[in-house]
C-alpha cells in the first residue's frame, strides 16, 4: 500500500513537471514572437526614416484597381515652402507643437460628434505607410502605438516629406509632384500661394474635390488655407520643417 502511494506521488510530480515544462515552453514561444514583432516594427520605422517607401498598402490597392498610378517621389527641398505650409495649415496647424496627437483637435472632434477629423499629419503618415484604410479599432490601436514611435525616430521634416509624397490628391494621383503637374502643369517648386492652397484643399476628399475647378465652398476653404499658411509662417509654427 505504501509502495503504491509512493508510486502515485512520483507520477503526480512527473506530470506536474511536464505541465510546468509545457507552460514554460509556451511562454518562451510567445515571448520570442513578441520580440520578433517589436524588432520588425522598430526596423520598419527606422528604415523609412532614411529610405523612401516604394509604395503604401493603399497605393498598392489602387494600382490593382486602376492598373497604374501617377506618382513620383521628390525631396522636401524640391517643394515650394508655401506648399508645405499650406498642407500643415489645412490638415494639422499645430504640427510643430505636438508629439503625434493634437489633443485639442481630438477634443473638438468628439464635441462635434465626429463630424470633423482629429488625425494629425503624423497619424495620417502612419496609417498610409504602415497600415490600411478604414476606421476599425485594431487599425486605430496600431496607429496609436506607432505614431509616437515615428515621432520619436523621424524628424518633423521627414514626417512632412513622406506625407507630401504618399498623400492622395485625386483619382490615381499620389504625391505632390504628380498633383502639381496634373493641376497646374508645373513642378511643386514653382507653386504660388494660391495654387498651393488649392492643392491642399482637396486632401480631405481627393476623389470628389478638384484643385482645377474648386466649388464655391472650396474657394472659401482655399482662402482660409492661404491665410493660415501665412499665419503659421509669421508665428513660427512652420519652424520645425523649414530650414
């Protein structure tokens, strides 16, 4: 009887050790997977801080749908400063003053029932370069995690440069170089303040707005953007991306 009890105790201990070993193995596998994901994410953020993204998930999707895109990458130094200021005035006036999230804009969007966007240029870059379109919670959660990381690794100039090169300006038209030629038949370096404001005004809804023939409401928006671009130049809110 004593021998049988001792044998059962030994078997119980053996099973316990096996279960502990299995749990330990699972934890190690999960940890390795998590570390691999972190390394991949950090690598992707560091990579595009230096190298230009060849495409984005949305651009790839539009290429499949349309067959081809009008897109050419150019450096921020090849873009008229007023174009950069106009985009900031239109999309994220406090771009130089936040760390990826504009709390005041988010609060205003909530108070207005979500009728206006609260996304910063940094958030839009993260969405365009690393994620997918849509309003799903998983995408928003990943965007919230990646945005501060991009802000920490990239300069503000780099964030704005990437944004201006991957933003959609019309059906099959991506980036400011393609947009400038499509709308005004000139390179971005030669854009006037009014032309820059007209291009920036299409960004919230590029498939339904036109820089060539702005509607009356759009013309009012263009005037606001042109004024806003001059204001942020005067009060220093463009200092973080201008030499």
